[in-house]
């Protein structure tokens, strides 16, 4: 299995933009996951490991788009009274196999194979029916209501490329081709650690000066949404030896190690030294808010990401930078850019230029379908309540300095960012 080189995350010392950071992730990382086969029903949200070609036409035969009568258009144009005898019926799974003579048609149902010597279909509601004869309406075009063999897929066509993340529609396409097992890349194994002597697990006693660990639980759910196999290493106390040993053990057993908190330069922040003792660490100075320099490195061939300790900054940095990293490590070649909504600002503010900012926002539509975007009342990075209140992130570009009420804004729903 391929691993990452130890200088993978080295970066320029200057401040870099969001686009530069994402480009570096794409450039410096690649797939590390092995291939495995899974049952089709378990393939959703997995990344396809091989190109898939169609081995036959889909649909395999011409079929009817409606309930009605199948006939030969040349007979139709040759008969002034447009009257036909009914030779039989063709239903889905029960095709008509007889040979038709001139002036005969076949009653047909939606999805049924079109009989030999038929090339057009009249809708049943437009046909005058008698006991064994029918009269077709005037004005029917050649090929009416007929679906052609191979209309969806031709034999030999490239259907899905390796690196495609399988959504319900791709799974349906694979099912239509008869695939019951699917070659996919193995899920990325991620170790998740929280650091800090002040942290306690929910349900434990909370001594004075302590707080409950929220980041680990929040990030655990996010990583599961990103298709990762997550191993929870719990809370690691802030000592050099403890952190070094925990990070080394996590790196030996997973593909990516993620910590939150403890990556600053204070006396009680030992993550930097612990990672450097076990491997290599680099700080990317990215022009963003919220979020301090993002810590990226390697311990052996395992990637390491040190997220900020403030919950909002941790979540935003994970969305913006860990998500594309996971996509690369997982072998995903065509990650989907999140869909942005457009709406009118329901607030005014000043912003420092030169950096990308993401505000916690709430998007609503009025009765005319016009989007309104509100922002949370405070920009504090420790306010988890702001994440609960919001339903997405407002993106402010680097050159933005002022937002006035009514300005057009870009808004990214969490439903897109968490996908």
C-alpha cells in the first residue's frame, strides 16, 4: 500500500490563500487506500476503484414508453382506415414472440419489448378499441413512443471512472448493468485525539476549571459523514511523553491522525514537540478566519493534521482542508464542489481584507423565493451554540471589506459541506 513521503506537507513560509492550500493538498497527496470488493447494497458513498464499462446494451431491446399498441408505420400509412387486427400482447417480462403479418398489431405495455416488425407505438388512450380490432389515430410519426436498445448505455461504453464516489444514482446504474459486487477503495482509517488537561468526557464529573470535550464528538460525526473508519483515541493528557506515544501508536495503525487543540506555542502545548519527535510537522499559514495556522505533518507514512482547539475553528478547518485531504487519500478523483446558494444580506459589517472568512449563517426564503441570509450575533470561535443556530456558512472573499444590508452573498449549506 502506498504511503506519504515525510516532506509531503512542507509549504512556503509566506501566508497562502485557501485555493493555494487546497492545491497543495491535491499536489502533495494521493491515494493510499487498497482495493476491496463490497456487495452492491453496501457500496453507497464508497469510491470506485476501477473503470466500469457496459458489457451489453441498456435497455437490451427496443421497448415501449407507454401502454398502447405496437405496429409497423409502413402499414399505418398504407391503410386509409388505419384499422388493425390485434395479434396478441407484449408485457414486461412476457414479450410477444410471434411473427406479424401486414395489418396486424400487438397490444403492448410500458417497458415491454417491441415485437419484431413493429417500429411505432400508439398510446392506448388515443386508440379506438373493438373486440379484436383497433383504429389508430391520425398523425402518428414513425418511431412514436419507442425506446431504442442502447438508449441508456451502448455495449463497450465507459460508464463510471475509477475515483468516482458512488451516490444512489451510480449504485442504480451499476445495478442496471448486473453488478452485484463492486470494486472500491478501502475506507480511510482515521485516528481522532483530543488534547488538553482541562477536558473531561461527557458523563464524567466536571471539576472546577474543566470543560467537557465537544470537539472529538463533533469531528467524529463529521468524519463518519466523509466515509472514514474512525478510531477514537479519547482525551490525551498534555505531557510530551503521553502525546508522543499516543500519536506514534495512532500513526502505526491508521492512515490519518487528527488532533484538536494544543498546537500553539505555549508552555502547555506539547503536540508540536510530540509530532516532531515522532515524525515531521509543518504549519501552514493560511489567510482565513476562523482558524490559526493549520498544522500538517507525517508520522512515518501517516498523515497528521492538528486542528485548532476552538470548536468553530476546528469544524471550519476540517470542512475546508481535511475534507479534500480525505478525498485524496481515499482515491476520490472527482470530488464534488459544494453547491452555494445566493441570498441577500440581512446584516451589515466591516471586514479585514486579505483573508477568506466564513461566518455562521442562517438561510431562509420568503414567499417569493428570495433568499435572506442572517449571521450569528457574535463571531467568537468557542460558541458551539452558533453552529447549532446556523444552517450553513457565509463565505466572504479576500477582497471584501464591507457588507451592507441587501448585498448578494454566497452561502454554503451544511448539507453540502457535510456531504
